[in-house]
């Protein structure tokens, strides 16, 4: 984590979307969804998946 996705707050903008964070063993840590949601990617997240289904969604990094 950190090379491609920054830890901190992210906002979902538009469409039907969600984000899933996983630990190093592949276990789901958190799942957040919804237009306008503010989602926090923790420092200890190993992988982060941003998903938009169906439709279009963008993610804006808000900082730590």
C-alpha cells in the first residue's frame, strides 16, 4: 500500500460505486459504498479495490 493508493480519505463521486480494503492475508477489512461517501483507507490496508457497477464513478483523494 502507498505505491499506488494513498492511505487517507477518499470521496466517491457519481454512479453506484464501492471500495474494498483487504489485509495481507486477503481478508476483507472494510467495504464502503455510495455516491458522496467519504471512505478512509487505513495505513495497514494491503490492497484496495475501487469498483463502479453499474455506471460511472470517480474517486477523489481528500488527504489524511
